[in-house]
């Protein structure tokens, strides 16, 4: 009994120690197939038609920020913001952002693209 209690306590402490820190990113919701390569608009924003086509064919919604595209989870939440500039709050785990919140980014928060 004592060992079981000690094991549970250590497990709880380890889980808290290694929990991912919440972060905030600003970028465009695109798809993971085309990523940064489907910008057919003059403003270098993702093309809504291209993003939706790629997702329909099996790609996932992702956040294009900097020079990288991260998968967004949950996908249903990301779908409502396809090809939009957004601010995402959540945790990053192996190139997947687990969103706690997603909302349109203020006009002054246009992400810097290389």
C-alpha cells in the first residue's frame, strides 16, 4: 500500500514537471500539404480554395508562423479560420499545437514571413 501511494505521488509530480508550457503564436491557418507554398494571392496569404481542397484530400489544418507549419488540434476548431490570420494559445508537442484558444489576430499582428 505504501509503495502504491509513493508511486502515485511520484507519477503526479513527474506529470506536473514535464507539462508543456502554454504559448501564443500568430500566423495563418493553412494546410500541412501545401504549407507555405499555396500563396497565390498578392499579399502572400494562403489561398482559401487551395487550403480547403488540400484538407478535403487528407491534409490537416496547420498554423503557418515564421518559416514553419505546425499541425493544429482540434482540427474542427481550426477549420473555421482557414486562410485567416489568427492568434493561437495552446501547448506545443512534437510540431502539434494543441489549441486552448484561437481567434482572429488584430490587423497590426501580421506575421513576418521570410
